[in-house]
C-alpha cells in the first residue's frame, strides 16, 4: 500500500497522546495529501461530512515481520497495564500490519496548494502515514447500545492545575488560550504509564506543539490525585 498523505499534528511525540480520538478536541492536526492524491477532485463532496475515518500505519511501532516478533496478547492501559487480552480484542499500537483506525472531526478543507484537511480531536503523532479516508455515516456506524467490554466508557479525568509561571508563559503566546485548553485536555487523561497512578516526586514531560509541558502528580488536601504543570519550556 502507498500512503495517500501524512499527518502534521500538535503531537510531536507519542507520549501523552490521548488513547483514542475525540478525548482532546482542542488538538489540531492537518492531513496533507501527497502527490498524486493531492488532487482537489479526490475530495470533492467531502466538505459535506463532519467526521472522517482515517486508516493509517502505526509507523512508530515495531514491524512484526517475523513470527517471533509478535505476541497474541497485549496489556491494555485500561486494565492497569498488567492484565492481558488478545491483540484483536484491543486497540493496541503493537499489532500485525500496524494498521490503525481513527474517527476525527473534519473542520476545513484547504485546496489553495494541494489538499490539506484540517482535523479536530486527532490521536495521531506528527508524521503518521495515512492510507485512506472515508466519510463517517452515523446512521450506519453509530451504535450507542453496543457493549464495549473492558473499556465501557471514557477514562476518568484528573484535575489539572497550572503554576503561575506557566500562566505567564501562556499569556505571552499568540496561541496561549488554545494551548492551555490542549494542556488541560491532554493531562486530564493522565498520560503516565498505567501502573503509575499515585502521587510522585518525578517530573514528566509531554511535548505539545513546540513546547515541553512538565508536570508532576500530587495529592490534593483530600488525598486525591491531581496533575500540576510546573513549567513549559521550548521543546
Ligand atoms: N484510534 C486509533 C486506533 O484505535 O487504531 C489509535 C489508538 S492507539 C491506542 C492511540 C495511541 O497511538 C496514542 O496514544 C499514541 O501514543 C499512539 N500513536 C499515535 N500515532 C502513532 C504512530 N504513528 N505510531 C505509533 N503509535 C502511535
């Protein structure tokens, strides 16, 4: 298969990206179509749809070329990172053929130079190769009554607070408001490894746009965990 385009997103790294699309609606991405697929005729009519399915390659996951390179079991973060389920019962990034599927919002189609689809809520790292685009059909594909096994609802959210210096840095940026919103939405998912769920001294970093967002997990006065952004520095 030949990719039809590539993602440019708010996520320069894998770490911290929400585990499904739509969990951080403030995340912006563009799907830039590559020749010969960057023909505006190929997207004629697409602007009448609000959401798209993207088929893509988890290009940062190892290829599972040889039989010894793959495992039938994976450990979903939703089960705490310890319990194992079959890879085909999961949305793991480690899978045969490394194929991924994301439902994203289509915000704009820019055909001034080639074709650029502006997307909302994308869960893909910058550089992800896209194999195909299909419009989402809610009357056929929305199934609110469906059972969703070990992931029956969206993950719980953690409160996020920002140090005063972080607010100062954000206030100086032209995109400060949207970056603040993105930081809140991404960190509320608790990007730490699933087995780390308590307070920690350790400082983690999530790269968003051109900055490294440094945060720590701390207990509030009631003992509940919240994430505190201690600084944002150029990445
Ligand atoms: N919605 C897609 C699916 O179900 O196929 C992706 C789900 S997967 C659990 C989401 C995670 O994939 C993100 O949290 C991010 O860390 C990782 N990811 C995103 N783009 C990737 C890429 N190009 N290669 C490898 N991992 C990627």
